[in-house]
C-alpha cells in the first residue's frame, strides 16, 4: 500500500469535498476508509494499492472533475 498526499488548486466550496471523495471511492485499489479531503489546505490524503491503480490514474480522476492537481507526494504506507 502507498500513502498519497495530493495538493490541489484552492477548493472554493465545501461540496467540492463530497464530489472528490465520491469519485475516489469508485477507483479500484483506493482504500475508501482512508480518503480524507482537507478543504482549508486543498489537499487529498489517502492510501491506495499500487498494484491495482497508480497515482496518475487517481490524479486523472480528480482532474476530470475540474480540480487541477498541483503536486502529489507518495510514500510507502
């Protein structure tokens, strides 16, 4: 498992959190319990299985919703 912290451009509304969270819950390999979208710091934290998905696929899922990814940091969990 890998831990990811994804920095986004500033989130403008609390409903953005729900949209991002719901989209990530549909990604195969993402630990649904670990998803945390932080409104004030515009970050997404989660744990995922790198054998099932990649950080690039997760970034594309978020960007497809219209939230540009600035930077991702991945560490072994």
